[in-house]
C-alpha cells in the first residue's frame, strides 16, 4: 500500500489570543484577521459547511450552502437532530455581500473560487476564511483551521486524532504490498471518472487499493469512452453516492461485460448519511473505512458501523439508531 504522510503545516497564527483578535493564514494563503470569537457564521461553500458542523458548531450557522444531503427521511431526520433549523438556513440563490450583511454574519467560510466575494466582504469589515482541502493532509489542516477560527480547538484536535487513528488502523490491517485491487471511481454519470490527482484516488490508496485510472492526469472529473473502461479493466468499480449512476448501468449493459469488475459483480455505490464520503471533508474518513472493508473484508479491528456511530456521536452530537446505521451500511 502506498504510504501517505499525515503530518501537515500549521497554518494558524494566534496574535495575543482572542482578547486582541486572531490572525490566520487560510488555505488560499491569505492572511485573515478575525476580531472576536464568531457567533454568526455564514458559509458560501458546501465543503466548508461540513467542517463547521463536524465540530459541533451548527448552532453558529446563520446561512449556508449544504453538500448534497440526501432527500430521504433518515438523512434529513439526522440532520434535524444536529441542527433543527438547518433547512431554513440554506441559501436559495447566489451568495452576495448583501445577503451576508443582511444575516449580520461576523465570519464567512468559503472556497478558493470565492476570492472576489472575500475581497468585497473585507471592504465592509466581514472576515472570510477560504478552504482548499484536496488531499488527506489538507483535510486535517482544514479541520485544525476550523477549530481555531471557531474557538473549537479541542474538538478539532480530537477529530484530527481520530483521522490519524483510523488511517493507522487501516494501514496496519490491509496488505502492505502494491498489489491491491484496481479500483475505478465513477462520479455523477456512468462514464465520468475521477482523475488520478483527485481526493478519491488518495482514499483508494489509503484503503489498500490501486487507482485503475492512474494514467488519467488531472484533479477533476473527466468523461471517458466505454473503450477506455475496457482498457483499464478495473477489479472494482465504485460509484459516488450522488448523481444518477448506479451499479445496473454497468452490470446490465453489454458494453461493459468484458470488464473484470462486471464479470465478478464488484460494482458498488458508496453509502452516504449527511455529506458525501468521497469529498475532502471530515466524514471522508468513513469513505476510507468503507473502501478498506470492501477491498479487504474482515481485516479492520472495528466495523464500519462502529466507526460511523463513534464519529456521529462524538463530533456531530447524535446517537445513530440501528435503522439509521443500517441505511448506510446495510442490515
């Protein structure tokens, strides 16, 4: 299995503690001054929203983009237990300076594509922290950064420790050679594939697999031909939890019958409860566990259900029922 370092650069610099405010360097390399512990947080970026909720800070959110929470009673019921007002907080349209000001937000979290918005918000005195977590190390760093800017450093430290613990357990359980199953990760459509530079490829490697599309350069989803699927001939096909693609698209299509994964029935859709497990967010640690169980069954010290119950209880503050666990991992 490929080794990935779990160390990361500290990107947060405290200036005199919160009494004199806080200065941080965000993941876009910008220096941001936050004058006081925020009490009204707006998120223009769904990925950043996931970080805020993972540290039990949903009560601070006054407006947000949400990351594809499934339209199911179970998912929405769990989210309502975490934050009873969450559905009323979603931004219905474009996130603008006027929207943020109307919400009286004292901190905005956003993505690197929101640099212009951040500049405009700075002009009216509202600090904006930008996120760019595209690797496992960056997920750890984003968690640490979120803890700092929200005054939830202890929770962030515990969550990062959980990441490291899980990855270490997976690394010690799965085979240490480079001969793991070749996995092709598919996105919203049957021929839309994760490139080798994407976070999904790192999840596969951390779980003891190999990326079948290792020659597909880039850091974004790419459309390919059915012939390319045949050339890659993956052992396993994994489909993202969002989008329209399903295992039947491959298992029932004659075009794909020459692929090993189809011949052996190893085509799976990744589960999801709140936010998608293949996105570079805290919940993605469950995606690593799920992949490890899929590729190397019976090797981990705990089950996916036990890992999931711990994460949602200790960080999101909800005790999942047996029905809720079964909805994401099966009975």
